[in-house]
C-alpha cells in the first residue's frame, strides 16, 4: 500500500521519534510512505477552546494537504495519535459545517474516512498483529482517552503488543482513567490535573514496568513529567517505537528520568541522553552522529 503520514504538529515539534518510528515500521512491512509537505495542525487546539472560526483555515490547510487521497494518490492516511485522528474524524467537518463552509465540510468528511490511527491501520486495514518487533522490557499500556472513547480502538494496541517478541506486558490498574492532561484542561485546572496524573503514576509504578506505552505523545508527555518528578525511573515509549524496534535496531529511551536520586538506570541498550531518533535518524544514533535531515520529512518518507 501507499500510505500518507500525518505526523501531527506536537510530534513534529517535540516528539519526532513517533512519526519516524511509524515510517520505519510501515516500510519494514513492505509499504510505501509519503509525507505531504503542506501539513500542519489539525485544528484541535482551536476547536477545543471554542475558536471555531479561527480553526477553519487550519482545517482547510489540513484537508488540502491530504486531499490527494481522494484521487487515489494514497490508499490511506495514518497518524501516530488517537487524539489528532479523533479531531480529524469528529471535529473538522462539524466545525466547517457550523461555519457555513459546506464544500470544506464535505471534503473534510471524505478525508476523515480514509484517516486511521496507527493500531487501526495495522489491525483493520493491513490485517496484521505480529509486526516482527522485539522489545525485551516489562511494559504497561495506557489507553488514551481519545483513542478509547472517540476512536474506540479497543484492544487493538494490546493485541499488537502481545505479539511483540521478548515483551513482558503488565496490566495497568484503572487503565481507562484519564491521565489529567486534556490539552488546555491541564492549564485551566492544574490542581485537578495534578491529582489525576499522580494517581496514574501510582498505578504505573505498581506494575513494576520499565516502560509505559501509549498511542499519544501528548498524554505520554504529561505522565512522563510526573514520572520524572517522582524519580521513578520509568520511561515512556510510543506504541510505534515499540513496534518499530527489532534485534537489529533496538529501542533506545528518549525520556531519561535518571537525574534524580534513586532513579533507575535506563533499561536495555544505552540511548542518547536527550531527544531520540528524529527525522533522518536511526534508533540508537545520536544527534551528533546522525546526518541532518529536513525537518518536514521523517526518515524513509518520499
């Protein structure tokens, strides 16, 4: 298949290891991945805070960037983010319609029909659960709110994780509870958000996991901050990073909370002290040794 990658603005700006891992994984499975250069934000931040009119040009840009899928340029669009796919499916056409942009609403709905979160694409479209990954670590999985409630991905991510060689998958207590991020919710309701993520961290630590996995780096960012502040030594990894890891290209931690007293050493092969394999970098390389790559083209994309 030929697949368009929607990297998402959060991943492209802060966590490029997720879209880069998505490319490595899909290409290893024999698919061709394109990266539409005109893509940017999906508009979720605007919509969630009530700025519908201001979201229209953002939505228009997103639809224009991925409209070639309607003419057969790609077979599908994938994003390593349940949150952003949720926005594409449930917000874009609705907002355009409410603002009187009927043509945009129609096109947005058509693009949304061909847009998939990573686990959906793998299980439902590509028909695969064993992707040939190797991840010899104890892992627990947090089902993010948008993937769980908006997309209803169900156990697809867990089915993919259970098929990973070497993994020790531990069930997360109260897994379906929110981590407290919620975008601007964590800013407007900081005390409530802190209480929620504290409870989430308590449950993560109770599993004895080395790594917390999820399908959204927005939620992982929030939980990773709390894990680090508590000096737990627990690392985070996007589902794509775990599925992209192999014996030949093992995963290296990208969030290393080892600078606090009592924090554990990083599990597995030593990784770069900060950052991680971004666009143009292979897992296990460092920023100093990896050749620079254009910021808008994840490794392996065309």
